C-alpha cells in the first residue's frame, strides 16, 4: 500500500511554507470545532445525542486546549526557523498528549463544562 501523492505534496508544501502550520494552529481549530458541531446538532435533533455527548465533549475540550498552546508554540517555532514538518509533528504530539489528558480527566472536564454551560 502506497501513500497518496496528494498527501506527499501537502507535506512538501508544509515543509516549504511553515506559516501554514501557524495558520492551522490559529484558524483550523475553529473550522474543526464547527465540523464537529454539525453532527452533534443532527444527533441532538434525532434524540441520540446522549450516546455521543461524552466523545464530543472530550474532542472539543482537546481542541480548545490545544488551540491556545498550539498557536503560541507554532509562532515560537516559526520565528525559531524550525522546518514545517517538525512543526507538524510537534503539533500532532501536543494534540495526542492533550487528547490523552482529556480522556483520563473526562469526569472533571465534563463537570466543569456542565457548570459553565449556558444551555441548561
């Protein structure tokens, strides 16, 4: 099985223009949250949102945590003249680390979200 050539071309673009990683860390997160909210809205209208509420809560929490620290670290790495591939790998490792944190602390995170949620 081979990698798709468009994926390799994407990696080349990221390596040549590391500013795309900063743009992803800044604005891609909001796009991802928007894409996650569409199925959650559909599931809520169908009445099956309770099955997916925890998973969506963990993903949204992970994305929000990685947004702030990811953007700051990508800016620092960009000005430190780090290659785009390394910036991508660092962002992926940060995201996976935050995902593990959110999975292991999901009860406390969901409790905090439910306390501060405007929807009751």
